[in-house]
């Protein structure tokens, strides 16, 4: 699996990020009793990787680019929810910084992949 991971950094990073988002939501629901925002970030944060996986079996180059573009939109939305959770004091500085950095790395990787695919 390690050799497979090095071949698919975007897929692996998005999956790892989704796991962190699921754990964040579990914590928000059990500790903070916060259900609305946690549902929003769970949806957008896990959709990133799901769309990347969908893109692997795209019907065409245009479909591939579209899947990655929608994934990019979900990543941008996830960053919004992270900022909102932080600014409303549901997230600690450390948790926010880690998740924000992961999300921004995914955004950068998606932008790069989309630009490369359009060439």
C-alpha cells in the first residue's frame, strides 16, 4: 500500500483529510452537542475525496476536469466551515491550523491538477 500511496498523493491526502473531518464531527457532536455545522463540514469535507475517486473513472477529459472542479469547490466550502467553527470557538487554534493547512494543500493540489489537465 505504501508504494500505491506515493502514486496517488491527491487521493491519499483527501482520504486522510476526510478521516480527520469525520473525527472532528464526532467530537463536535459528542462534546459540544453541535449538529448543524458539523453536518455541513462533514458533507463538504468528505465530498472532496469522493469526487476525486469519481474522477478516476471519468467518461471523458471534460468529465475528469469537472469532477476535480467540483471537488475544488467542496474544498473551498470546507475551508469556510473551518473558519466559521474556529471563529465561533468550536475549534482550538491548533486543530484549526492543522485542518486549514491540510485543506489549503488539497486546494493547491486540485488547482494544479485542473490546470495540468486543461493543457
